[in-house]
């Protein structure tokens, strides 16, 4: 077997352990170093669908009659999520929509918006495209320029994050959906855990628990947020998108290296290359910590922002705090 023809997560000295044949007898195209599986194209595809369905079932993510909005950025993860969910939800009694947010990043976002629109059309899924310009009156590029002029030290992700979440909420309201599905993968979960760990934000670590249904139990929250692919490696979703000819963003966000997330991603990837499966075991630890954290009843702290009236955990919501910095 030519090892270079098989996508693998093992180091070069370990690749010979991959079998040339899948368990079904077909040629191996992907080797999962963390559990020793050699998979053909069909079995690999089937495994992604099964992992997604298992997470949905295990954590009760979908209910009959839900109206689900898939947040589609146009990257490999979100196009994979839209593709998988369009199949998973057939006959489920639920309605599926796509929503895309154009932050306004010159030379970057246009391609991903086009990808989202092309895939939604191909899958016959209604799509709504909204922008920061629509909701806030400025683009992300403009906001970050004002941040720079005012010598604010906040990273681009810290500025973009709250605005993006609010934009998704507003777009979901336009579509009248009650569930928003995001394409957070296993790597995203681990990176977010470490970011919150280093910043001492225990409450956000608690929110990583997929069974922590704060929003579902509190009538103040109209949306239920789900992450159906949170147990799937980022690399596997990239291969899934490539194998299924899904359109996805070819360039990385020009602002991605401002924060600590990229450093954490590189560190975890290096560990995984040397110790296959360490990401999975770390995810189990993260979920164990999140489920066991006792930080009081977060629902009792839900209030309304004094400026915009949106649901908030403090007197001023994160969006209004961000707008004070960049507007």
C-alpha cells in the first residue's frame, strides 16, 4: 500500500499500520489513528453521518416539528453540517433553513457567501444572507479600524464574536426558527475550553456541557443552540468536505492570528500527531469538568441589557459593550 494515498493522523513512522482495505473490503482512503480504523470512502462518509446522528440523539438536540437554522459561514465545517443535516432531517418532521452572516471582510467573505448560496441552492434549502452592515451600520473591517484608532487592545475575535452571535440571533428571528445549529467541531470545543480556562471564565466552561439546556429551560431565550458535530475532528470534516465536493472557503480569515486560539490549535495538533487520540480523551475530560461544575443557577442571573433590552447575564450585554468600543 502507498501510505501517501491514505489520509491519516499518525506520524510517518506509524502509517504502515493502516490496512490497505476497509472492513467492507474496499480500498482504504482514510485511516483513523486514534482507533485504528481503515475506512473506504463510503464507510468514512457513513461514519460522519452516524457520529452526527448519535450526538443529536444522545443530547436530545432536535424535536419533531423544529424549525432549524444552520449557521453557514461557507467554510468546510459549516458546509459539511448543512450537507449532513439536509440528509439527517429528511422525514424528521422539521424544517431546515440556512443563514449566513457577512461580517464585511474585504477580499475574504465574498467567496464564502457564494459557497453557502451555491450549496443551499443545490440542496434546495432556503437561505438568508445578512450582514453586520445590515444590523449595525458598519463592516467588521471598519469596526477594527476604529478599534485601532482608539488604541483598544481587544482582539479582532473579541470584537467579532459578540456581533456575530447577535447577528445569527437576528437572522434566526427573521427566519422564525427556534433552533440554530452551528458547526463547532471537536477541535473548536477544546480550543474554547482552554481559552476560557486561561481567562478564568468558569461559566463559559459550564456552557460547553451539551446537556446544559439553559436556553431551553428559560422562557427568556427563544432559540435553542445545538452543535451536532462537536465530537468530530476538524481534519475529518475537511476530508469529508473534500470527498463530497462541497464548496468551502479557500483562504483563512486574515484576522485569525490575533488571538490565542491559533496557538492552542497548533499545540493540540502537535500533541495529536505524537499521541493519536489525545484530543478525544481531552474532550471527555472537558465534558466531565463542564458537567460537574457547580456555579449556581445561571438562569437566575438572566436579566435585560439596560441599553438594548436584549437578554443578558449582566447590566450591559457584550454586544453593547463591543459597540461602545467600535462605533
